């Protein structure tokens, strides 16, 4: 019986997804210390944003939970790699992995302007770069050398 091999498509989307997964564990932001992507919801909780729920205001505040949407970026990146290995369509996770970091960077730049640049750590920069790479690959602006 022949062994089945899993083959991963090596293209810009897969490379960007792998970079996002690695970058999630590197320092994303610098605020009195360096914090990796997976630590950001804990920082928001420690800053007291999570305590502004119903107990304080009597209203539901969606902004408290939006910080957890950050986990969609590495999850969608992992889905890109897994779907590619299974030969399934990876369009939806690729768009999520491309748009979320890019839109987050644009939003951060609008809010903080040039103060954003020194606050981003290497993981943040790599995530934004990988998101832009995936976005440009999805829009067929750039392609792998040798691929048509």
C-alpha cells in the first residue's frame, strides 16, 4: 500500500500565513514592555476595559470583546495552511488573514498617526507585512516567480 503524502501549496498566500503564525508569538506592541499578539487581550483586561461591562455601566459594551477578534488572524492563517494541505478552497480565511491586519494598521495609523510606528514591535510589523502580502496575492498584483 502506497503512503499518502500531504503536499502544501507553496505560494505567497501560504508564506504569508506561516509568517502570521510565527509573528503572533513575537512582540506586537511596546507599551512599557513588549507584548506578543496572544497577550494583547490580557493587557486590555488588565487595563480595566473588561470591567466596564454591565456591572459598571448597565449597558453591554461590544468594544470589550472586539479585542478577542485578534485571534481570528492566526486562526485564519492556520486555516489557510490546513485547507491548502487538504486541497480545499482557502479564499475566506485568506481574506480574513489579509484584511484584518491591514485594516487594523490603517485604523491604528488614523488614530495614532506617526505615534504608531515606535509602538509596533517586530511581530506587529511582520503581521502587517504578511497581511499586505496576502492581500496583494489575492488581488493578483504580485505572484511567485515562476508561477503563472
